[in-house]
């Protein structure tokens, strides 16, 4: 098994898992940063819904949607996740390599927060449409993370049964009803008092 060493992620905001509450915060990374970060995963077209869940209450705190199509990107509406090598344009993060994905999950999974991951293979056409729609949506106001994802999903053929909702768990339950969804619960015993994200530093070339 690969030996991992831990380092503090540079340039990340303090950990705020419950990422909903406040106005939209427009962000627009420059063209060269986005182009240089573009990452194509060699897996099939796929979406992954991330639901951040309070361990004690079971309530949902945040939703994020990763799309793997012509490139792999992350729609993290109203989120606080920041990463220098995953440039952002209005809640869409480009360059979602395996390393970036690990950081995103580690950013949210804490002693009192679990992350539910739900993967579903989609058609290339669905992936392309979702990629287009998340980039067109614009910066998402706080408290509307799940609302924005459900509004987008409902525009894609095959997801008409997704109800528009503000609640992360409601979206997660609806997605679970679609045939082919693979679900994983991710836990982490890191202390909630961390003020920076502790991430696993992968060996050179491991991002691919």
C-alpha cells in the first residue's frame, strides 16, 4: 500500500463544513488557469453526488456534484472549498484529479460530519449537458446548494424524477432510487478543531 505523508494544504480557507448561509460570491478564474487545469478521467461518463451528513442528527449539511464527461469537474454550489490547483468559476471547480478529489472529501469528512458518495454512470450526452448547465448557472447564493443541483438535474433527460428541494438528504434519497447508483459512506476521525485541512500527499504521478 502506498505510504502517505500528511501535509497542510496551502491556501485553503478555514474548515466550515456547513457551507450554507449568505449571499452568492462570484469567482472567475482566468482562462489560462482553467485550460492548464483541465483534467480528463479515463473512466466512463459518470456523476457523483456528495452529501455531507451530520453524524449526530443525520441531517444533511451540503451537496456537491462531480461530473466526468469530456473533462472532470466539480459543481460545489455555495461551498467554501478552495484549492490552488483546482481553479474555480462560480462554484465550478476544474482540474478534479484524484488528488483534488481526495482533498475535497477530506475537507468535509470530520468527527461530526460524514460524506455519502453516490456514483451513477451516465451517457456522454447527459454528461455534456450537465457540464454545460453547471457552468451556465452562475454563483449560487448560500443555503441553495441542493436547490441549484436539483434545478440542473431536472433539465437533463433521465433525471426528470428528481424533485426540486433545498434538502441534501431528500436529493440523496431520490438519486438512490435510480437503478445503477453505487453508494459509499466516508467517515473520518479528524478533530473538528482543525483550522486547516490535513491532506494525504500523494507520490509524484499519483494524481492520474
